[in-house]
C-alpha cells in the first residue's frame, strides 16, 4: 500500500477530524475538575518541595500529563459532546492510564473488542465514530475504518506523526528503519505499519548484536529467530542492513536512543568509510520534548538524598517504565504504582517491577524522617499523584492532609 498517499487522501476526507470540534472551552472545566489537583499546584508553587510532619515530598520538576496526552483526552471529551447520541469507539486505550480510560468508558466510548490478539472491527458500523488514541493506530486499521465509512477522530500526538514521517522518508530512499522500541507497543506497531523494511531493537544490547552482524556477518537463522516478531515480512539481514535510518518509539530512554544512533553511525562509518557514510546512514531526532523533559527532571531528582521513589503511571506505560529504570539504576528503592489502591498500608505496597512482574513489598515505608521522591509518567493525571501523596502523609502522620 502507498501509505503516504492513503494518509493524504484520508486527511482530505470529510469523515476525518484531527483538530477537535471547537468546544474546548466547554470541556476544559470538566477536565480540570476531573484531573487537576490543588495540592500538586501548591507543591509546584513551593519549588516542588512539601514537608508535612516527618515526610518531605520532592516532586520532579517535570512530570505527569504531557501536552500530547492532554490534547488527546480533550479531543475525546469534545468528541463525546459533539456526537451525543452516536456510537463511539476507540481502537485502544486513549492513553496508558487506568483512571482516564475508565472515565472514557463511563462516557460510553467503547473499546474495539479483541479476539485471540486480533481486533474485531465487525462491530463497527458505517456512520459510527471511531477515536484513534494518542499513540496512533496502524495504517491498516485506519484503512478498515475509512472503508467502512466511519467518522475517524484522530488524536495521534504530532510527535508520533513526526516519527511516521521519518520512516516514510527511509522508505522513499529504500533505507531500512531501525526502530528503537518495543515491538508489541501500540505506537511501535503503528510506526512500523508506515515503514518499508524495518527492524525493531529493544535496547543497546540488541542494537550491538545487529551492529556486529553488519560488520562481521553471523548466523542468519539465529538472527531471524531473534527478531522474528520484530522485523518486516521477508526481512533479510544480509541484504537489508546495507542502508539504515534510525527512528524510535517516542517514549524510550533518550540516552539509549542516542547511543543506538551513534552505534549505527559508527558501524556504517567503519564499514563504508566517511565519504560513503551518507549513502548508508540517516538519523533524525524523534524523541519527544515531553519524554526528554521528564527523564531529565528524573535524573536531577535522583541526585537528591532520597529514601525512596514512587513512580506513578499505568503498568503498560513505556515512558513511566523508563523513569523507573532511572531510579533503579541509581539504586534507590523505588515503587512503580498506577493508583493509590496499590498502597495497602505502611507495611505493604503492590508494585510493578522492571521485569513486568507485580509484587508485594513489605515494610516499604521507613520509620522516622523520610524524603520521598515522586514522579509520574506522561499519561498520569495530577489527581492520581495527589491521592498518593495524601496517602503517604496519612500513613506517616495519621492525619489526612
Ligand atoms: S509522550 Fe510525547 S509523543 Fe507521547 S503523547 Fe506525550 S508529547 Fe506526544
């Protein structure tokens, strides 16, 4: 499929909207009351520090809802207001946050059902409204919905669209896109659907494996088995790694994406020499500002003398996991939780480890004076952060703030 031509024709269709419906002011009050927090504003005003009793809270200087997420949620609310009686679907979670997704469902926006890992679009009828979430949807999904005559409301973050444009550029000049991301993540699924040839690497270790293959060759079968779910159909490592371009899932660890870019640049330099480099390597910066700011703020926060870190965000939120990784690398006891309900008591907290496992840790809250670092992923409303801070104050001081 000519994905670029399809995208262009979709954008000119009267059934397509990516700007909202002009009722921002009406939904703004609703959004503020549901997701904003006075306590968090107070902490921001106090230079991101708040002390109550034996607890000092240090908030990261950039955390929580990014503008791409705010925009997507606002457009979803506008859509419900604009189409009060129509059936409205969403192809996936609007953002990776359980409380926001629950609110969306309460507004009778339904998820497309999934049967054995496949979305069942047969439930969607002509004239239904379908929202595409902040991290986008695959071009094949867009095509199905367009062919059905649905009204498509596209909340894809412009930063994600920028990555799609990058892989389109690679495709145009017959470069393979090396995408730093998680092959199962909805954003990477969408990005790879716009790419021509592609290979998805999860981390620097996988990138190094590919770089070695480029330089020295290797076991083709092993390569194909290793990336079986993470490359384009018919990918041939002996043919398709001669010209590569870099792209990424916008929420990966910024430093790692940069290292991967440099690694492939050096690899191509070594293999083809400086005069040929531009014929074999293309790099674009596709890390979004919000991800970068949150990671930079976290890197600053972990330099403080913290007793523990609470990292708040959906368990399937990639950018939250990256924040947790930073705390883990510093050796700070840190707990990734999605809602206040994960804090069972001062003795017990249920949290997600970096390996994805949910575990319960006992005696997580130290006695005596403590400094607690707090951050939250780009999909987390301030209200959720407020609930968690209040709970910690409550457990430590015995009084609700
Ligand atoms: S994290 Fe970045 S790419 Fe993702 S929605 Fe927010 S601004 Fe957009």
